[in-house]
């Protein structure tokens, strides 16, 4: 990876480490070793523009393959249900300390295994503080096990009758923000706020009016496909007015917060009661999650295990500690700034070539193309055609999407991964040319087709060659040859 945007590591040391590791794995199961090597080869062949993916450093990756994996450690630092957790305590303390310092948070909880786990911890921490604790106090009980059966049944009903207001899926929200297919939708009575039909931007007056009518316990902000930057000060004011807890899921843009690109009212940490995130997107860490919160919520968040989590993964917490430490280096601030500059360059390049973008551009790392309006394609057709052309993306809904959540009308692009490789605004403009050339050469296979498509073979070959040239100039893990 490009040394200007990543903590430096000796390419020779990394190459030796991975070669030796694969030899050990191959001795036990050669097909798995081959699949690992094949994944690296696959990633080296394609321009990765999936907004939720990145490339972790060799140090982060290697931190996950060690003896910490063998230890059970339910509980929290210094209060485990298993003996012999001294090193786990040490690793978790390091990771939590780096996270607090990196984000300026009062408290950090680094055990969640994923973004949905982080959100579940946050949801139940809010319910525990806002609903369960008052019920225990009224009953003169210290623990739910101390409640009489009738009091417990009342509390259970109260816990499952709370309301949450979050961002609509087609406006850029996330499935884990209260939607029916996800457990969050089965837990809360949920309502969604959308975006202005003309601008595609959040309408804070409309959100406030909806909150006053709906009276949610939780006002949830954060996005997975909104190409702009919400104002968290205003959202906190709305939450306070209706007595809601402001929770923000910053899984997609945590790296921009860590790198100091999103500050003031655009940084959720000073404004929200609870902030959740993943570590593997713009933050460039291992696959996992974490929770930041105020001191008031800390005791409830720390009960994530056994509340919703099983035993923590100490080896992944070690990798989180490494990633947080890397993000505290000055080079990460330069990286985060470059992610934003590249997204703007990509958006500008697409606009100049006639593509229609949701909100007309971007102010974060996401660019959302309305491929139905721009090229007469569904998102699924565009996603498949671009993959054939050498560009990895993912289909995504656009506001008021006529093609539904499966086929969609949009393609979501993100710049974190290619910025890690060292590509800059000039290359982003070239990629905009590749994308528009491929999509203009794509057509639905039939008038009614939503999945099948045709792509002009010479254009596809030309696009793949252009992608290969870009990747040859910015190789992935250049020192590692397997």
C-alpha cells in the first residue's frame, strides 16, 4: 500500500510473514491456503470502489492470527467470568484507550464483532438506561432477577413497545436502523425520515415535525448511502426537544471523523449520546465494531456481553488496537483528506460526462449514481456490467426507487480503498471515464429485463485494460509476492 497514506512496514518482513503463514495453512488444508492467495489475486485485478470496503495494513491483518484467539473473556476489563485474562485485559485497554483519544469520547467499548452487534449493544444500552433502570428503581430492585413475575412482564412489554425514528433506506439509511427484515425492526416501533424530493438533502424542519408527532425514544442518525454530511448539532436539538436519545451510526464515515475531515457540527461524537461504528470501512481496521458513549451510558454499554454479545474476540480487539493506533498518526489525517478530495474529483468527472448523481455531488466519501436516469439501467445490471469491465461496485437504492431494493436504480461508489492505494484526483477522473464508457456500452438484454444485460465486448476489454494500467501503477501490497 502507498506509504504516504499508511503506516510504513517493511515489505520484506510482510512478505516473509505471509509466505510462511500460507505454508503452515497449506500443510493443514491446501484448498484454504489457495483461496486466501486467490483473494489477494482477485483484489489486485479490480478497481475497488465499494464504499464499505478498504485495505487493512499488514500489521492489522497479522494481529488477528495469534494465540489471543484461544481465550474466552466474557465480561469487561478486570471483571471477567474466566480466569487468566490478563493479556486480554491489556489488549482491550489499549484498544479502548486509543479509541477514546482518537475520537475524543468519554467512553469506548471495543468488543462488538460487527456493526450490527455495535448497534444492538447501543439499542439495549438505551433501553436499559431509559426503560429498565427506572422500572428497577420503582420496584426497589437491583437486578431484573429480583423482580416479581408481574413486574417483569410489565417491563418486558415496556421494553418492546418503544419507538425509533431513523433514516429511510431509499434515502441512504441502513437495514439495521429499524427495518423489518432486521432484528432492530422487530425490536422497535419504527418510523423513517426521508430527504427533500427536489434536492435529495435532509430536511431538518420536516424531521423535527415528524419527531414531535412520533415521539421516539431513539432518534437514529447516520447513513450507508447518503452522499452528504448531516448536521448533528441540529439533530441533537431535535432529540432534546422530544426527549429522545440521539444515537449515530458512523460506520461508513468513522475514518473521516478520525482524520479530522468532519469536525464541529459534522462530527457526531460531541453531540450524540451514543455513537456506533465498524472498524473496517474508512477506518482501515479489521472487520469488527465498537461503541462510543457518554459517561452516563458507559455502565450500560459495558454490559454488552452478556446482554447481546457472546465472548469477545481478543485477537480482533488486538487488530482494532493496531488500527486505532495507526489512525492516530499524522499520515491518517492526510489519508482522510485525500478520501474526500478523491470523492469530489470522481463526482465531478461523472457529472462532466453526463451522469446524474443523487444530491448532485458529494461532501463525503460516497458518490451515488442514478443509473436508471443516466443510462436506462437497473442497479443490478450496472453492477454486473462494471464488474465485467474491471470495476467493483455495489448496487444501491436511490430516493423513491422505482426498481425496489433488490434490483435498485443506483450504483454506490466510494473512494476509501483506492485512496489507500495512493490514487489521486487525476486517476479518479480517469475512473469516471471508465465507468461512463462501460455503462454507455451496456443495455438491458430485453425491454423488461432487470438483471440481464449486454455489454459491448471491445469496450469491456478496453475498460479492463485501463483498470489494469491504473492498478499496475498503484499495486496492492507491492512487497508481498505469493
